[in-house]
C-alpha cells in the first residue's frame, strides 16, 4: 500500500511507527487543487519568453534556455488540518484502512481484492462512500498527479514541501502529507516534525501527546540519540525514543520490547488515541505495513518501465 493516505484514525490508531512512511493519515481537506501563479512567477515567464524571441530573431548563441530555472509554487494540495481531526468519511464499520463494498465485505483501501486485476485497486466512491475498483496508473512508490498526467516519486520535492510526501487520498487523489509518525508542528501549515523528537521545542523537551490528544512540547524522559540519515538533506536524524512501563527507553519501530516466542513479527508503535505504546503485527494482511514479496513482484512486472516521472 505504498503511497496511500487513509484517514486520521490510521495515524491515531496505528501509530507512529518510525520505520518508514508512507501511506497515512488525517482526514481529507477536499479533492480539488488550486494553483495560482504569482506575479513574480509570471514576470519570470515573461522575461524568459522575451529572451527566447530575441534569440530566435538574432540567432544569438550566448543565451541558453536550458540554464533558465523557473521555480513555481507547490502544485499538489497538502493536508491542512490540526490534529486530532474529524474524519470526512462516514463510519462503515470497516475501520480506517478498509471500506465496505456492495457485497457487504470490507476490503483494504488501495488493495487489489476484490478487483483482481493488478491495474485496478480499491478506492472510495465520493458520492456513496462505498468501495469501488478504479484504475491504478502507477507502480509502487509512485503517485499519479492528474495536473501533470505523470507518475511522481512519493518524495518528489517539486510537489510537496516541508518534509511532506505524496500519498493517495481514500478517493484516489494525490495529496501531500507528513510521513507516518510525523505531524506539522506547532501549526498545520508548519514543517513536519517527528513525534518524540525535539523539533522546535526547547532543549530537553520533545513533541509529545497531551492528555487531551493535542501535541505539545513536553519534558523528555529518554536520552537524546542521533543517527546518520542517508535519505535526508540533514546529516543526522534524532531517534524517536519512548519510555516503556518498566522505565526503559526504546526506539519506535524497534522489535526488542515486542519480541516473543511465537512466529509473529511485531514492532513498537504508539496509539495516539489511547496515548499508549502498542506492538503492531506487520505480518497481518490488514495492516498498512504488510509486505508481500509476491504482490510487489507482480506490480513491478506490470508497471516497471511503462511510466516515467
């Protein structure tokens, strides 16, 4: 379910796992995207147009249009609601990661069942709020942006700013939102900040969840630990350390506090509604973190080499 955002309850109930993100998880602000060109940007286009005309008329070789860079406003709309947010889809009894079909059964959003065809997947009908099968236009880790007609990498910074990435809304539209375990703080328009890290808070404090479910800077009960981050512009990333009931601190997404003797594979997560740590079974097919090599191989065989960014 790469590149899918489901609802506010997904982050709330499933968690701030730190091992990646992706799909997730606040209620939707709408399906339309507005893109307004500023005066300054229009002026840049005008200047570039004049230079091109001049070059064509005089055959000058000193002007290289390829060296001209025009920076536009972010075109893909971002989730812009405070946390916690009210859901925009009526409760159908299927949970926040699934939707009910006409056959009465619940099926995972952005999943292949009951559609069957790997080029079809499950989305929500905005009129009936029931499940439907709609065309899947991009492969894994890609999101189709209707404005460009292209499949974009989920971390395309020309589409999303402030640490946000591309997701699909339950309706199948492209939206920008923070990765799982991160939220804009302290205001909805601000950059994404990982829970249980310092962010904009004073030294010795981290972004935490208060008793009323809101986010605030609170004293940290765990040591501050940094690790190298090869996937970010920042050289070092602060680990999301949380204390357990025995007073020990563990990193979100780690397996140690959830280890057991059975064959389940669970990782440490955080239930934001209950404000407590939980162990999440990532082998559960209903989990948004479920990984199927067979399913991924099938999708790669269908989409690889077909769509370009």
